[in-house]
């Protein structure tokens, strides 16, 4: 089973320069684990960005916030789209 993981341009440089990755896995945690195994610096950046005191990144599964789908335990199916979205701030 494969899902497409899309990372923002800012993080793509830590993922081999690619924004889109095809990853096989049954849960969100498994997919992100496999992706960050291949790209350890991306893993470090995601861990920092998703820490509760930072929360600069939100992860979506098929346009739904993964936090409301079970977080890292969210079940994925073949063809799902996982998007890593950077927070935008302004003023």
C-alpha cells in the first residue's frame, strides 16, 4: 500500500530536494517513520516543528487534520495523500 507524502518547499531540501514522496505504510506514524528513516534531517526538522511548544507544522490526511484522525495512529489506505503544511504567520 502506498501513499503520497508532500512536504513544503522549506523542508524539501531535507528530503532529497523533492516535495513529493511515495511511501508504503499502514499508519501515519509508519509512513512518516519510513520517510524520516530515509531522510534523517527531515525527521529532526519535523520533530522540532511538531513539538507541542512549537506546532509550526500540521499534518493532513486527504485534507483532514491528522490530529482528529488518531494522530500517528491514523490508518492510511492505498492512494491516500499526506500533506505536511507549514504554519503561516503575519501581521
